[in-house]
C-alpha cells in the first residue's frame, strides 16, 4: 500500500499475504481411458486437470457412467473422495457399451466433466430364453418354439434343447394302451439333446415322441458359455375335448396327383375347424404333417406327389382339429407308392405305335406315287398310238382324193367321215 498527495506517490508498505479462498476447477481430467476387465467390470483411468486450472487442491473425482443411448434410464454416479487417478466400475451388464465421464472437485465445488468415453464389458452367460411354447401337438409330434434371452450378454451362438420323458418309456404298449388307432413306435425313452445354431429359427419340429407320455423340455442359450435354462412339460396325445378319429382313409390316384378320402368322426366339445393330413414312409414309422388347413367341411383332398419322395411308399392318416387342439388320428391308409404314372403319350409302347403308323403311311404314299406314275406313262403311249392311226388314215384319204374319180371321192368321203367320228369319240383330234 502507498500514499500520494499533490506532489506525488510515497513509498509502498511491505507486502502482506492474504488468503481469498479457492475457485472451482476450470478444466476436466485429461486422458480418460477405459479397460474391459470382465463381463461386469470396467477399469477407468485418467490424469488430473492442468495445475493452472485446478484453482485449489483437488479433493476427489465424480465418475458418471450410463449405457450407450440410454442415459436417462441408466445413468449412475460413483464418487471418489481422494485424488486418485483410477476406479473400478463393477456390477455392470455383460457385453454392454457404456459411456463414462469424469469431473474433478475441490472445496469450491465441481469442475467440468470430461467428454464421454466409450467402453464395453466382455461377454457373459446369457439369461434364460424368455418363453417356451408348444404347438401342433399330436400323438407323436410337437412344435417347440422359444424366445430370445432378455439379456443376451454377448453374441448368441446357439441354443441347446434337452427333452426326455418324465417316466421311462420302454414298452410299446405303454404308448398306446388307450389309443383308438394303430400302435405307434415306442418313441423316446432316454434324454435327447439338440443343438441349434444361433442364426437358425427359434423352433423345432419333434416327431419321435410316444403317445400319452409327459415330456420335460429344457432350453438354454449360449454365448461363449451356456446360461440358465427355461423348462416346461407337455403330454402328447389329444387333449380333453379334442375331436375323435375320422374314418379310415382311402386313396385314389390320377396322373401325378393323389386324392385322400375320409369320413368325419366325433367333433369333440367344439366344432371341427380344419383337418390336417400326416404321412410317413412305410418303412420308417415317423409321422409328419404334410398338409394343413384343410377346410372343415371337406371329406377329400387332392395334392401333387411332388411333396413326397419319389419311389417311396407312404401311409397317410387324417386328424381333425378344434378349439381344444389336435384330435385322435384316423387309422392309417393302405400304403401307396409315390412313383409318378407317366401319361400314355410318354409310354414306350405309344412311341413304337406312332413310329409304325408313320412308317406305314410313308409306304402307302410311295406305293400311290408309283401307281400314278405308271398310269400316266401308259396313257401317254395309248394317246401316241391313236394319233398315229388317225393321221395315217387321213393321209391315205387325201391320196385317194387326188388319184380317184367322183365315185371314189364319194366313197372316200364317207370313209373319212366315219374315221373322223371314231377319232372324236376316242378324244383324238386332227386337222
């Protein structure tokens, strides 16, 4: 401090130190880096703000983190009350991208946040598939479908389906003790495991089941390891209220088409809504639905044999469907081969007949041409002979007219008239 007057300023006092308090930092932490440690942990490191922008002693840091594109729903805060240069963020979601921002603070308050830095946790086991559903349940088959995991926690590489009967099925008679149709194969009596690739459909058609048996199904998803299972039970066969078996079908064939005929059965507790047709190779024994959604009033259905394997014999049966599910199947039809019957014009004998008829026609044509040629040749020869005779007679008459007298002239005129008449009658004209 100094004093001055009209003459000028006097000497200053000795300097004194005065503390005026801290200000908030004016720069964020530098060089924020993220390292993926595990499926649930990210390690974050940084450098403190520049010294000239700290505006006091840094007392700690605040770490803000949230899932990418879900800041409002998932943002969280972790506070460090020591001026450390790193933190471990735990209990995160596997294979998830996070955005992280760090802010310093001192006694005056919080400084600015660093720009968000992106990091992603490693893969983890997925959660269980969110649903398991059964459809098209018959006496020996079922469609099993499932949903994706709620939390994939990585790239889903596939699914594993495991199914087995709750009680072992060893005796074929157990499967059809109360059935109205022909006995089925014994079906599955051990644990079956099916692996499905991740890019495949989320359903399977199982056709090797036994009638009237309860099965346990378990499904789990896989990233680099399998996650927990979802499970459900289902009993094969028609449910209560489902239709009874239709009448035994019979088959008629026309060309490449097959027509299956049947008679209606007991509709159950609700009207029939549609029919389905199952088929199986006669030597395999596994039924599969080949035609769906046949109208409820139908008693026959025609289809092309292209949907079957050529040369294989098949059995067919019909199943009615109502609101309670698939009913009991009809008795199997007589076996019939899926070999196509060629049209008659493609048969070898028809081609031989066509060739023979063509050959006969050609021979007849040649014979007619030969006969006509000989007839024309004979007609020309006859015409030439007649012309020669008429011309000769006429010349003789002319000679006699020159040499004879009046009586001879009259006689010759008569002869000439007769000869001319003969020539005209035979189509011969002279001058």
